[in-house]
C-alpha cells in the first residue's frame, strides 16, 4: 500500500478482513471510523489484487507501446477496465482509463514512450568551427567599435579640460 495513504497498517489489514467477509467500502469505513475515500481506493485495489493490495508495488513500471495499444483497443471494444487490469496485473484500472483518454484525444502515437528529461539544446558552434573569414570580420567589427569608443572618450576628456 502507498505510504501516502491516511490509513494505518492495522486499519488496512482490518479493512481487507472486512472486505473478505463481504462488507463493502462504505460500511467498512464506518466500522473503522475513517473517511470513505482511502477505504474506497483500498477496496478497488483489493477487488483486483486480493490480499496483494496490502503489499507495496514498485512504482514507475514502464509498459510497451504494443501492450498499451492492445489493452486500450480491448477496453474501447467493451471490456471493463477492472477486469482488464486484474487480468494483466495493472496497479489500477485508472491507468487503463488514462491510456484510453489519451488514445481518443491524440491517437495511437500518444501511447508511445516519451524521452525522459529536458530536450537537449542544439550544439553551439565553437570558434574553431567558424570560417576564418567570418572570424576576421567579427574581430574587425569589434576593433572598429573599440576605436570609436576610445575616440569619443578622448573628445569628452578634451571638453572637460577646456
């Protein structure tokens, strides 16, 4: 179970015991004296994984494009998300619903894996890669600006002396 859950370990175990006796999430939340939201999430996980819902599952599992596409097509054809999630061992039916929403909005290519991290900036041309003529033109331009600046500075100093 997730560390973010507001239910303690004992509460989760008690809830699963109630689920196994046939009591659903709303009644279980009342028996435990906790809010219904976390119990509902645990109940949904329990319906898929049974007692395995109490075991923390590694996060960030990567699924292949073909796997996602096949499941989404079956889901759109009419199979239920909880049944498909239980069959293939997904952590949640919500994951399948998210894939289907992205598929409907952006098409099949949206299910392809995305590269991680920020995109790399294109390489900047190094001074050695700039042609010699271009380098000399830039240097000439810089030197002209420097000479003009120094000339104006001399003129200002000459005015101050007057």
